């Protein structure tokens, strides 16, 4: 199917299993729209470690401060993850340009949920996202607080990317992973207007968007 054809008939409830599709008709754009799942970790772990390590080495923050902000940063990411997924990624647009942006950002993933080249946030999108988060955090907090808070949000993001990759690429290895697996696959294959949390279910519970699904109702 050509790119333009599925864009004309796309629906968040229509999906093609166990296939990779094409996002762009341009070979150049298509190449750079893909990414290995290890890329975010290979890029962001050194960046985060350098930022936090330098701040600690220079006495601008302390290891205890970093530990204190770890759960706060992870929770912050889970809030951001939910609201971006629900209100930005699932906004289907009002015209050709915004609809095309929706398809690139998230619609393609719902169309081809098993494309292992597009299961993590692309570096080209995560860099401006975390630059913006840094600018906001730095504007609100002093530098010695902003650095551990920002790196903790980064930890939350990387856990989200790993969890999302896991729910699509491998079978769960324990009871908790199985719950997240069922939770996310229900979002894809039962009701895309429910279960917006990827690495957690508590946000869906408090926001009223939790859909429970029987374990034998998972599309393989």
C-alpha cells in the first residue's frame, strides 16, 4: 500500500499485524524515520550521566539531591507521557497538514504496531523535546536543582521507551510485565481511546481511561 493511500483511509482502529510499512515516499525521509531501539539509550545515558556527573563534581549539586529527585522526575515524566499520548499524539488534526503530522507522529504506529524500527522515540524528536524540558526546568529551579530534576525526567523517559519496546517486541517475563503488556495491547487492538499510560496504569485509573481486558483477548 502506498503512503498516500493509507493516509486517506487511516483510522486508529485499523491495523496491519506483523508487517513493516512505509511512512514516507522519499527514500531519504524513510531512512531517517527509522531507528534502532538501542539508539535512545546509547545517546541519552552518556548525556544524562555527563550532565549530572559534572554538576556533582563541581559541587553544584549533591548525590543525595539526585536520589531525592529520582522519583519526582519519574513521576513528572509519567504525567507528561500520559498527557502527550492522550491529547497530542491522539489528536488527529483538522486539515491535511495537521492530519499528516498526526500520522507521522503516532498514526503510523497504530497502523503498523509491529514495526520494530519505530518503537522508540526518534532522536530527532527527543532532542528538541528534552531541550524544551530543560529550558522550562532551568527557568523555574536553580541550576543545582534543575540538573538532577532534568536527568530524573530523562530516566523516566528511558524507562518508558524500554517498556514500550518490550510490550511490542517480546513476551512478558513476569506478572507485572504481563499486566503492562495486556494494558498496552488493549490500547492498540481494543480501544485506542483507553489505556494511554505505557509504563504505568495508575494515570489511567485516576483519569478514568482505564480499560480492563481479559488475558485471553490479546491479539498475538
